[in-house]
C-alpha cells in the first residue's frame, strides 16, 4: 500500500514537471529558428511581404525567422506541408487568395483552410487594377464591356494561375458584365506582363507595383480600381463600383496561419508580435512601397475573412462553370 502511494505521488510530480516544462517553453517561445513558408517563388510579392514582416518580428524576439519558398500546385504544396508540420509554432504559412479558393477548385485537396489551420492575422491588402494595353481603344470599363459585346470571343484576359485573384476576379467580372472573354493562364507575372504591354493580351488585373512601370512607359492603361475604394497609388482611377460593377470589387489580402493544434499561448504570442510589427512605421512604409497596404485583422477577424472568402469563391467557381481539378 505504501509503495502504491509513493508511486502515485511520483507520477503526479512527473506530470507537474512535464506541464510546467511545456508552459516554460511556451513562455520563452521562440527558442529556435522559425520558418515562414510561402507558396510562390523567391522574389514574388509574397516573398517580399514575408521578409518585411519577418525582419521586424525576429528583432522583437532576438531570434531567427527564415522565409522558405515551396511553390507549385497553386499553393497547395506549401499549404499541405505546413498543415502536416509539427503544431509547435515554428512553421508558418503566408496565405492569399489561393488559400480560400482551393477547396472549390480541387476535388482531391488534402488540406482545408478552416479545418487544418489556425488564423494568426492579416498582414496587408494589395489593391488591384483593371489593365488594358494602350493599343486597345477603351478608356473605361463600360467601353471595354461594349467592345467585348460587339466582338464576342475576340478579347482575352491573362492570369498568373488557376485560383489566383486575376483568374477568379476576372471570371466574376465576366459573369456580372455578361461578356465572352477568353482566359489565358501564365506561369507567373514576369511572363505575363510583357504580353499585355505588347497588346497580345487584351486585359488583366495587376497590383500597383506590377502596373507602375508599364503605366509610366505608356504601354498599358488602367481603366478601373478593383478594390472597394480609390487608392493612393492611382487616385484618379475610378473603382469598379463607380463604374457600375460593385460586386466585381476584389482586394487580395495576405495573412499568416499555423497548423491547427498549435498551443493557444504560442498562437497568441505570434499574433501580438504580428500586430506590433504592423504598427511599426518602417514596416508600414516598406509594405506600402512594395504595393501592399498594411491592414491588420486580428485572429477572429481574420478567421471571419477566411470563412467568408471560401464561400465567395465557391459561388464564383460554380456560377462561372470553372472546372474542378
């Protein structure tokens, strides 16, 4: 009987030590390098945004944050790897439109944006613009729609991949405008932009930093702002709503998520560090120069954005008749 009592006491002490060890590790997080996995290639805007945030957050913690590219399968390779990684706070995923669109585009998807991840927070929003080559004789969205209806099937638009904002956003616009415009997919913006400037492509959606040089050279024209208000990047360009297409306003956002079972204290610690980074003037300025407006959305707000966008893109995919892989 005495032996059993001692055994029970020992077990209780071991459990207490184990619990306090976990708590201590969480309070001192991070104690080793963190990885931010990005779903696109090095040098992409996603890569740039991740590095801006990483630099500030590692300075807060006096630690190391490494940005790692895992491109392919429209973001699914990166998402699946992070979903299956240890839920210890040391592997993050920087997400954008692909994250909420993928469930509607891939019938065999092995990860789910709501089921398999915990939202940490939104980082920024990147205003997009309706672009045409200056060789196309249109200066407004209404003129573009009129030309598309006059010559159905002859105009085209480009996008950097299935499930991107450029793809789904334009498909949404096509449906609202009731026009027949052919979509042409590219492997990325570096290959796509020259074809727009040359007039080989009739239209596309581009972010501010992608459009600026071509606008300055006079090879492309901006005919509409895709997000929900005019922007400081091109303040004279009217929004889609101002031109009669309010439902076609789509603003790409970027944010950070973690594997689902990550302990609450660690999630909260990362979330607070992200909020502090986004409040820093130099971070906001660097994001702004890169074409993304710092716009935090804390954990629950970001979770609501993700759920809402999953529903929005599911509707777009269904109504536009986009085939599921």
